[in-house]
C-alpha cells in the first residue's frame, strides 16, 4: 500500500469535510445578508395620521364629513373620493377602510374586520339622513371609539340625552332642527359594531 497516496487522500477528504461543514455555510450566510439592507427605513415625515373622529365624521366644518343635510346627490358624490358601492335615486352608499394614515385613498383595500360604511339617504332629492356603521375587531375597540365619539359630540353639542340604547344630541343648523344618535350594537354581534345616525325631519 502506498501510505503517501493514502495520507494525501485522507488530507483531501478532511479539507472537503471542513469546506462543506464550516466554510460553505458561512459563504451562504454572507451572500444572503449582503442583499439585505443594514438599516431601517425612516418613516415618511410627510405622512401624518389624522384622528379617528376626524376620519369617521369629519373635521367639524360640516355637519357630517364634507356635507350638510339638505345637499343634493351630486354634492354628496363629489364629497367622497371613493366610488360608491351603490348609487340609487334614494340613497348612496360607500365602504371605507379604517385608515387614519391615508384617509383620502381611493384604492386602499377594505379590511374585512375593521371598516365602516356610510349610507346617504335622500328625500325629494335632498339629503335628510346619514347612517354610518362602524365594524371593529371586538367590543373593547368599539367601546374605545364610542368614548372618543361621545367626548367629541359632547364638546360640540353639549351633553347627550339617553334614548333607549342610544345617545342623542340635538342642534339647529341653518334654522333646521338636526339630531345625531350613537349606539353600541356589539352585544348583537360577535365583533365590535357602532351605529351613528345624522338626520333631520325638515328636509
């Protein structure tokens, strides 16, 4: 037997073993890490969240979002940036994402857990009622937003009155008596659910 050749073969096997077990994994890790950024991208400073109350009912300049009761259908259609789910003679309805970062997005997907719908109702071509259903993951989230909305509406219209299971506020705008009702309907569902209604009987 040629011990020199045998020793040489053993040395080659040992180096192959070292390469496969130790060096190859290090090369693999190095290659994978080299393609990953070694920093965390900073958030866009121009992106600012709006308050959830502002998202749901507007900034307070109008009775609801960008409209007043008594508006015609074209005014309502122009006030919302998304395409309506339904556009009938007597009502226009929308589904909206609960997205306080991109409130005016027309393409933001609708989360099947957290979203809200708005239905504008018309009588003789004039807006006389707005129903907003707010769907949330659980009753805790609903109670939190219920509190936020209540605080805002109390500050705007005074303390609410209780009527059945709803909180009711009344006001007069442009000589017309108008109401806002807020109710937590979560007990009737397996998730959080609020209902806001803005209406007047004088349109």
